C-alpha cells in the first residue's frame, strides 16, 4: 500500500510535526519550533552549523523551509526529511510513517476507534468524505451565566482562539500572581463553550445534542511544546482542537469519541487512565461532565484538525 504525501501532511499538521521530529533528534532538550500562526520563528539548522537560520512556514497546506544563509536549498518538509533520513520516495514516506507513529493505513483499536484508510492521492480524491463540523454552545461571561447565547461550530471556536478577542484578558490573567484572584478574574472575564455538545442551559440534563467530542484538560505542564507534539502524534486519537489554557501552563486537548460504543463518562475514565499510563500526567476530572465549561483564551498557535479547513 502506497503512503501518499497528502496522507502524511494530513497527519502531521501540514508537515510541521516532521520538522519538529527531525530537529528534536539534534536538539532533544530544546524547544525546536515556535509557531505563530502559520510561520515559525527562526530555528536552529543542524545542516548549517546549528545556526538560527532555518525559517519554516505553511504555504498551501504544506510546511516549507528556507535558510537565511542559503546553506540548504529551499524546499518542503519532504526535502528536509530527506536530508536527515537519507531516503526518498516511498522509502521516505514509510520511514516517516513509522518514526512518527502515524499509523497510516492501519486500524486503531481504542474502544473500536478506527483510522480512515488512506492509500494514494488519487483514491483520496475520489473518496473525499463530507466533513461534519461538531457544534457546541457558546456562553457569554461570567461563568455564572448558564444560558447559551448561540450555537457555534469547532471552526468558529478555532477562529475565536487565534483571533484577538481574548488576547487582552488572557495577557492580564497570566500576569495575576495570586491564585484566587486569577481564578476570580477568569470566571468574570472569559466567555466559554461546552465542547461536548449543545445545551438549553449548562447542565448535563439539558443536553440537546452530543457533539462527539471530549475535552481533556491537562494542567501545570513543564514542557508544553513537547507535549503538544506528542498529543498530535498520539497513536490512538485524532486531535480535533489543541490549545494552551488561559493560565498559560496547561493544554486543552479536544478529541473525538463515539458515544454509540460507550458513555461519555466511560470514555473520560478510559482516556484519563490512558494519559496517566502513556504520558505520566493527570487529567482535570471536571472533563467527566458533558456540560463541562471550557474558557476561550487567546492562542495564536492553536491547532485544528486540517480536515475542517478544506
């Protein structure tokens, strides 16, 4: 079975995860890429004496690079990977698939969750599934307001997070040192959503429609960039949305679940145990509630599954 470029880009955030994976081989204890929108800040180039000359950006849904000193030719992520892996064509694609645990063409087996079969680009063009964008309820601040103002979809939440609507209050919150004051400020100044569905009011019993999404909230992370990369490459779960929490030291990981196979709470318990065993991290237990409120912060580097941007 051939592994296509398109399938790899789909699984690796346009190829940015491949750049990160290669660079971590050379700089294991450093933040190797810092993304702002679709452009990365200058990064060390292992093929140019470790100088900060590597520029990476996303163009037409594919990560590309240039070197400010022209030490390597301009190219895309596959050209860069070829410099490291010393392979090309299908051999390179297979190496990337194995090294990054993309599982392209394989079935997944966590509560029956399966990956979409991916073969050639021609096959994908024919199959092009119709994407259903999950919907959730949107609530205006303060958090004591439990009546939603509207229903929005995941792409709209993504645009809110990467936009400037909550940039000022996010910055203010992260400069408040007192924990109680910070909690109070967040409760009164941030709008929020219920990722797991739409509601007539914020209460599990008032659920109108489950979105098929589960919110995993991980706090007090020492290396956010590293964990982001790991979650985006997770072997069992596709990432639907991933962003830094309002506090700045945690991540909100939004993943798909199939509630026809298990209850929301059962999925939450299983995923919490999985994260504990796989990543040695504890999950905020509030995620077990279907009506769990998730504050909307500003994060210019928020990730959304590329399938929603097509």
